C-alpha cells in the first residue's frame, strides 16, 4: 500500500466532515423532483393466456422499467461461471412503449436491490414500435460483456451525425412468436468461457439476425469474479421508464422443463404492485443523509445517493476556496458504490462552482477522481483533471470500485512532483495509481472553490454512491 506524507501548505488546512449533522454544504440540482409522477404498474407472473407457446399457460404480463426491482423466477441450485448453463423457450411481445425494458435469464436473488451484477441472459429495450435485443453477462464485480442481437443499420446516404447509424426495433410487438436458445460453455474460448445465443421467429419472412449464432467469448479473468446464479426467470430493467407486455412459454433451463400447463409457484418479488415512481431518469437525489451508514463511517450520517449520468448538471460540495494548482490538495475518507449500472458514473474532488450549466470535467477547473469506466471493466476510481479545453486527463485507469464493498480512499495532488509539473495519486483500499500532469497543463492554471461530488454531462444511467468520514484541503479561514 502506498504511504503518503501529509504536507499542508501555509495558506491551507485540512478540514474534516463526519456528517453527524447536516453540514449545510452548497448544492445545485442535486435533488430533482419530477415534473410528472407516473404510476408504475407491475403485473406479471403466471398467466393462463396463450401468446407465446403451444398451449394455454405461460409467464409474463406487464413489466415496468423502474429502479424498484421486480421479478418472477424459479429457484435453482447455485451455479457459477465454471458450470455449464443452458436455456431455451419462446416469447411474444404484445405491447411496448418508449423507455421500457425487461430481462430473462439467470440471476442472483441477492442482487435484485439494483444494478445488473450476477446476471446472464438477454435484455429487451422497448420503444413504441417494438424492441431491441441484447445478450449480456454481468459478473459479481460489475464487469460486463455481450453483443447486440438486433443489429445496427448504416444508411450510407446520410452524413455522419445525421442519423447515418441507427438501431431499429427489430423485435416485433404484434405478438410474433420467437424461439430462442441460450448456452454457456465454461471450457470454450480456450477455457475462458463462451456464451451462445440463437433466435428465430414464426414469420414466413425472416430478418438477418434470425437463425444466426451469436457468440460472446468471456474476457480473461471473468470466470474468477465469484459470480453466482440462483434464479432463472423474468425481471424488470432497473432504470426509470415505462412498461412493456411480454410472455414466455415452453421454457427449459437447468435440466428442467416448464410448459406452464399449471401454475409453477415461482417466487415473485414486487411483480403485482402499483406505486408512484419518483425515481425517473436524470432526477438526481444525492446530498446529506441523516440516518444511513452505507459507507461504514464511525456513526450514522453520510453524503451521497442517486447520481445520474444524464439530466441537469448537479453538485453537492463544501466551500473550500480559493485554491490553485500551486497548493498541495488532499482528500480521503470512506466510500461505497451501492449500485453501479452500466454507462454510469460521476466525479469527486476539487472544482470551481462558477459554471452552473456544464460539468467541470468538461468546462475545466477540476482535479480529483473520475468514477466510471467502460462496461467491460465496471467502475474505475481513477485520477482525473480538467484545467481547460486542451488540458485534460480523464480517461486514465485506476483501482476498481466494486459495488457493495466499503473502501478507505485517498487523493493527493502534489504540485512539486513530476519535476514541478505536478501529479495526482489515488489510493482505493490497498491499490494505488499516480497520473502525472501533462507537460504545460499546470501552467494553464485553474482555481477551485468547492470540494465534493458532481455529475458528468454525457448521457447514461445512474450510480448510488455514499461517502463518509471525509478529510479535505481548504483555504485557511481568515482570523
């Protein structure tokens, strides 16, 4: 583990915050109340209908996309990525709406509190005209791999950025019956493991993706992530949205077959409820939390919550300025990522609050930590900075912030390191990384008047992140 020597500048001091009481930090757009509160209606499970299979009896119904989990699934003996897995069946989609979604496959019941960890199956993304289909595995440590089943289309008559590349909703919502197979072989792909998927409709005219074998080779190390599946069935997609109606029949999985000629008595969680769904896409909800202690601080009270990688720019931060790149900047404490959905992330560190519309990671005047990363990796806890449009480093790798684990962390910006050009060091648990400031970037200058959590500008999903027992550099108060 890297050891850091604390050297506090003459005009700066270290401030601490344990959140035992509301600290009254500065806040911008961090708690957004939706303009329209919709009623989410989950109404799926066993059904005596006959949309998807040979005879009456199937599972399915209306599945609503929401951060509140819902599922209907069979309990299976625990399986890992060292076991062979297979499933097959039919489905029929009868209604879709924009921003709707569902998942069918293997998952872990302990992970239904959010995110996609410990899942292997296929996901529907619905629009009014139908749905797109994606094959995906997400490991216990939030690393993901997969492939698009319904294809991207390139219209070569259009210029780039003008709808040249688009992905149509190729899964029909008119009740068309589809047959599918899903297999996982842990010994394929040189022992790394491989997923295989096929799909075919009952329509006379088939599309290009039908009858094609889609294969995904697991990256090295994925089998070692202690991924466990103990359920097979249907869940909602856990992101605020709308509903779709879908049915499944003639299912085979884990060596057993279900024709649903009678109610199988599967486990249902939140699958027959109606409620006001206030957690919509882009509606941030983070700041002081009086009673929670997810980050495992010394006492109840912490900061954090739901941070979207979409919607209005938002932050929650203490007033610490003025600080500059000539100051040694340090911060640390405890952190936990409760949920880290794919395509999500945020920033933590020192920034300038003058910009109210654009994230400092894009506008400049930021130095700290980027929480995010490519889906195949999960969420890096990476050193990052942005001093101006041409002085940035926010694509560095870093220690992995695995969801559900509380970590001690440390950030140090040393202006004298790297031959006076400066460097940023980040430690998460026992892993550290140092990123040098690029030649000439420090000279462009930056000022910081806040320390805290803020959002990214690019679109995406959400994280639920919490921090406690913080220590961070602040300009010394005048006496």
